[in-house]
C-alpha cells in the first residue's frame, strides 16, 4: 500500500465507492439513478435558461427561498432550545429532590 493513501478520507471514500457499487449492481437501481440524474440535468438546464433571461428574477427567487429555509431553521432551533430548557429544568428539579 502506498503512503499517500493512508488516512480517514481514503477509507471513507472506499466505503462510499463500495456502497455505490453494490447499489448500482442492480438494474432497477441503475434505472432509478438514471431517471434522477436526467431530471436533475433537465432542471439545471431550465434554471440556466432562466438565469440567462432574467438573472435578477432568479436572484430574488433564490433569496426568497433562502429566507424561507433560514426561518424554518430558526423555528426548529427554537424548538430544540425550548425542549432543552425543559429537560434542564427537569434535571435541576430532580437534583433538588434527591
């Protein structure tokens, strides 16, 4: 084994490549993957056309989508924090009892 292939990254990549080989060994999975890739290529081509026609519109749409995702993320974080606070209060209460 050569020295340049040592480390975690090559190991993880080897596992990923092996998993991909197993997954793609079935014809059904290859067909599903091809459909997904074809769909993605089509969407990218449409997006490219939209950007070429009206880049500002696409920029505004992207900004709107990012804001929506950020807001959703903030809401999820707030839920986790609230849940964490409840758990901390519960532990403190139990410690005072015991």
